[in-house]
C-alpha cells in the first residue's frame, strides 16, 4: 500500500542508467516509443514512483525518477 511522504519531506531522487548503443542517433519517434513503454510500466507500479526527465547520450539513456525507495526503482529498471 502506498504511503505518502510526510508533509514537507521530499521523496528521494534516483537515476537509472540504461546502456543503449546508438541511443544518440535514435529518431524522435524512437525515443518517444521508448518513453511511452517506460511510462506504461510506471502505471503498473503505481503512484509511489514518478519519472522526472531523461537525458540521451551516444550510447546511454539516463532517467531521473522520484520514488519512495530503491526497491521501486529496481523494479522499474
């Protein structure tokens, strides 16, 4: 069961680093499809995890998330 953080207390931020050779040369449509798949997976996990933003490099994608704990991040990763 989800328990909201205490009022005024921020939830921790986490980074997921995904190796993805050629990520930097993917089209906008390809990146949008990857983001859509990730967001659908987040919907299954539920509200205690939230995607914030992602950064694409030549061979990796780094995604920032807010989550209650590491277990949720590992489940999503």
